[in-house]
């Protein structure tokens, strides 16, 4: 599947899904940490163990992201409530959805010029 728009914003855009991962330019990432400036592969813990430390590269972006898109894999799984509270205490919202929806949301929101961050679990 390809996710394309007429004009691309600066920074990484998820172009589609390939080989069980997220395609950005010539790279495919099984799991992904993504900001408006960079995209990196990620070895996430089980969602129940996900902590603020696991998301530190995203939370350190300057200026702070408006919100974090958390893609929880093939289906929606709620993250630990303590993690949600910690992120919200930083003034950053969190929106949780399955990883395919998160990839599509990333692309749409970045094309709107939104300053966001994303953590996507494997598909």
C-alpha cells in the first residue's frame, strides 16, 4: 500500500507498508520512532512495559511536539495510564491507535504542517 499526497512536507513521511514494516524513502522499519526531523528503527518493549524513557528521543524534540501518535501494532492496545499521565504532564498530548492508522495519521498530519512525534509498534 502506498500513502502519497501532492506536496511533501520537509522531513520523513511514511510512504506505505512493505515487508511487514513502514516504508520511508528507501528504508523499511519494522518498528519506528519518527519526528518531523528524523526516523529511526526501534526495539520497543511490550506495550504494558512502555515507559517515558522508551520515548525519550521523541519527548526531547524542540520545540515539543503537539502530541505523540502511538501505534500499538495490529490492534489498538491502551498504553499504561502512568505513561499517558507522564506525557500529558509535559504538555504533550497522546493519541493511541493501531499502527496502520498511526502511519496514515502521521502522513496526513505532517502534510498539514503539524509538529508531531510518532512511536509505531510492528504491524
